[in-house]
């Protein structure tokens, strides 16, 4: 018995939190055992690494340190949480995963994909999400929403061009890995976004 691994991706302010809550309750309502987690984070160690990554005092962190910390957190998350949950038949919903690394550290920071792929292979072996929902909307609109919320973290402090590269990298991956990616237009009102997500979930529940 194995569960399904669903990841939710998108640039800043695309509404991941509300939509993840919707996905969780939709799957629970049809009787699935759901485990909700996030990256970077999801374990005690991973959350400590997350704090380092988001802390604006760590402005001097070089891109390779950032990349390695993200994969260190991911290795722990896979070992302690994701693999055991999938093996127990749970549906794991993860707020961001390795596509975020290709988008932020690859697209945003400019680290070559080939270097990210080495670490991906190292910590994941062949594990990939069964479904990746990419919540997509124009960068400026997302940033306006995100910046209203709270004091910006180390990533949110980046300029709009950074997030334009992030979005482009996400969309490129969605095209390249079309079998597991679904792009959701996150711009309309929540109910219309949820309707798109419901259709996608119904398809995977029927498969
Ligand atoms: P969050 O805003 O979704 O909570 O994620 C925290 C930040 O971490 C977000 O700005 C994106 C960033 N991030 C990366 O840069 N690379 C990654 O691989 C992951 C998982 C997140």
C-alpha cells in the first residue's frame, strides 16, 4: 500500500496556504489519511534550518550554502516524515519541494540545474511527486499580496526580477514534466481557483 505524494508550488503570494487547506479537507472528506508538511521544514531539524534560511540577518549566505541547507533539510524530511508516511499509505501534501529549488536556487539564484540534479538524485533517488500543483499568477500581483502580510523574510526581500526568474523556471518545469504538473491559474477569486483544483484532484482520485 502506498499513498500519493502531492506538492504545491508557486512564487510569493499566490495563495498556497488557503489552497492547501482546501486540498487537505477535500481529500479527508473522501476518506484519505492526509499528512500535511512543508519545505524547508517538516521536522525539528528542518524547521531549525528553515529559520536559518529565512533569517534576514543571514544576508551574507552564499548560494551554495543555501542550496546545501535546503537539501539537508529535505534529506531529513524524506527520512523522518515523507517516506514513512507514503509507505503507510498516507497522502502526503507538501507545501513546496524540489521544484522550488529549481525555481528559486536555479532560476532565481542562477545555480546550474545540473548541480541541483546531483543533490536531487542523492537525497531522493527515484522519488518524485505523483502530482505537482503550480499556482501561477503574474509576479507583481503576488508580491503585492505577500508584502501586505508580514515583515519580508530573506527570500521575500528579493527584487521583482528575481521572482520573474522564479516564475519562468517553474513554468519551464511544468512544461518539461507535464505528466505530473498541473498549472492552476491563481489569479481569480478563491472559489474559482478551488474549482480548478477540485477537477485535478478528482482526476487523480479516479486514476
Ligand atoms: P514559503 O514562503 O512557502 O513558506 O517558503 C519559504 C521560502 O523558501 C520561499 O520564499 C521559497 C524558499 N524556498 C527555496 O528558495 N527553495 C526551496 O527549495 C524551498 C522548498 C523553498
